[in-house]
C-alpha cells in the first residue's frame, strides 16, 4: 500500500522545528568557535599563546561537561522549548561578555558561561526533534541540527576578513550577541505535532543499558578531542603554514561549509539506510585521520586538503551518533544523549588543551599527528560500543524490536 503524502502544514511544521533547533544549537557553540576563528586577533590584544587558546576552548567545554548530564534531565523536566530559550539567552550573555573581555582570565570566565548554554542546548534540541519529527526523517533532522558546529566556524571564518580585520574582533562578538538575543526572544513555538516519543525524564525498560552508553561516550569523546582542534586551531595553523590571516579565515569558512554539507547529506542518507549508523561513524572517524595527517605536513596545499577532509570526515559524524542513541532510547532521548554528550565535552576539553601544549613544546606537526591517532582510537572505541549496544538490544528484543544501530 503506498505511503500517504505528508500534509503541507506538517512539512512546514517539521521544517520550522529543524530550523529552530539548528539555530539554537549554532548559537550555543558560537562563543567558543568565534574565539577560535578570531584567535589571531584576540591573542595579539590580550597577549596569550596557543596554550591560552587551548585553555579557552577547555573552559567552554569543561563547564559543558560538568553540566551536561544534569542539563539533559532538566530539558526532560521543563520541556525542550523552555530549555532552548534559556540556552539561547545564556549564549547571548556569553557573547556579549566576550565582546568586553580585557584579559585571558575574563575570557575564560565568559566562555564558562557559554559552556553552560551549550550543555543545555544539546539535549534540549535533541529532545525537541525527537518529539516533533517523524522517525523516517529524523536522520536528516539531526544532520541539519548537528551542522551547528561547522555553521559556527563558517560564521567565525567569514568574520575574520569581514569584521575582525576592519572594525575589530569585539564587534564580531557584539553583533553575534544581538542576533542570538533575537533568537532567545522568538524561541521555539509551542504548537507542533503530537510527540513522536513519549515524554519522560526517567530511563525505562526500553532504553539502552548504561554500559554501552558509557563506552560510546568514551568513543565520541576521543573523536571530539581530535575534531575539536579543527575549529580552534585551523586558522592559527594555516597562518603558521604561511597563509595570510584573511585567507586563513576564508579557508576555515570553506571547510566549515563542506563539513556542514556532509552532515546534512549523511543525515539524509541515514533515513534511507535505516540503520548501521555507528558503522558509518566508525568509518568516518578512521578516514578522518588522513586529514590530520595532511595537516601535519605544514604544506599549504595539504593544509587546505587536510582541513576539508577533517571537517567532512573527522568531524562529520555527530548527527549520526546522536541519531543512533536517540533511536535506541525512546523513553528519554534527552537524558541518554546527555550521557553521551558528556563524553563529547570531556574530549573537547582535553583535545584542544593538549593540542595547544603540544604546539607549544613541539610543533603543529606533532600536534596534528596526535589528533590523527586520537581519531583512530575513537573509531575503535565506537565500534566496541556498537557491539555492546547490539548485544544489549538483542537481550531486550521483545521490548525494543530489531533496531540496528
């Protein structure tokens, strides 16, 4: 029997929901990746080195890691719409404060505020989409939503020649803060389709056991440790390789656009494939190591190619990993992704921090090679986590069916 067409108003509602989730997720990560893109100008004025830049990124993701699990439960309790508005408002506050930073210490403190916004935004937007988007289109929805990071680095890359090198880096943060204030005021609408996944703040018998989620959290954490260096250090590394500041910003924007496109296409393909999403994640992480290897050469041509591979493959998988976790945890998707997101944040804390130290004591070459090794380790760990998830689902097949993560 043919599938009935989706009503036009339902399609419009789904499109609006995805656009809102993507906007909030982008706003929530904009503070840290705007700092990464504008790092050359910020460092020159505030007088800190690559270690300081690593600390900045770690401050953001460190606060997010500490708050993530609790934020997931909070999103389940107060509902995704209210949580998304709160996240956007907090992100706007962080951006506004960053525009006034006069020292590295203040920069770190203001990024901690931004990290709290991101901790709430991720499970809130995951829950928002899980409740409002039909399961047959959820992969594309997550692909678009997870384009937040490449979108934020694209914005940051364009801000280098357009604002930072003309009006100054502070105006980039001020302008971004005003835009995000508008998003917080408008917020997601309350009217939408009936929830696809039932509301519940507690995990149920249909949800994955804790052990597979912890292993997956470690795996995505390793992947985030490697990939987080791209948004934070690509511009600085490109300048170190001999690329001009303006062109380095455009390189970051171009690679970000390629990564954004990859995430959307990967999500669309996931809907058609229907399963084995973590297999694709494993493959992308393994192949992404080639990009870090190319960046390690320090040659301009290889830096360009390596950046593109890194963004498309080494950093193109988060939507798929979130999709697999959400579909494996129908009772409390926000709480479940809050657990795995904690691993992502811990990796995003340690990766850039250690990367900055390696650059300071050795070179960009050594640091990029270490990032590549971390990406390979991530692929192996995610594969192990998937095996545990399959075993767990097999034991509970009478409750959860035959989903293939």
